[in-house]
């Protein structure tokens, strides 16, 4: 079994009433001019996008991109794994 699937199962088995809900948060500026992001923010965003792509490919490779159920599950697994940054970087591209 893949670590992505393990993370998804652990995320779905959580007691949200006792542990809280892990989330991925992205902020978008809708005003002009859009400020240039700091390099560390850009790097973290690129890394998070890579994690989302990797988890998506591992968990549901044959599902369509617009499937909101799959998207929610992938976001849930990545947010869960993001709480422990040492675990999420164990994939083949790490």
C-alpha cells in the first residue's frame, strides 16, 4: 500500500471533534497591483502543488480532474500529511 493511501486513511479516521480539522489554505490577492510573493512563499506553494499532484496521481489516477470528491480527499490527505513535514517528503520525487 502507498504512503499516500495510508495518509488518506489516517486523515479519514481522525476524531475531528477532539483533534480539529487539518486544512490547506491559499490566499489570493484580487487587487492591483498584485504584490510579488516572497521567495519562501513561492517555494512552499510550488512544493505544496507538487504534493497535491503526487497524491492525486497515487490515489485516483483514472478519475477526472473535476471530480470534487477526489479533490476533497486529496486535499484532506495532503493537509493531514502537511502537519508532519518529514512524512510527506518520502515520495519518489523527494
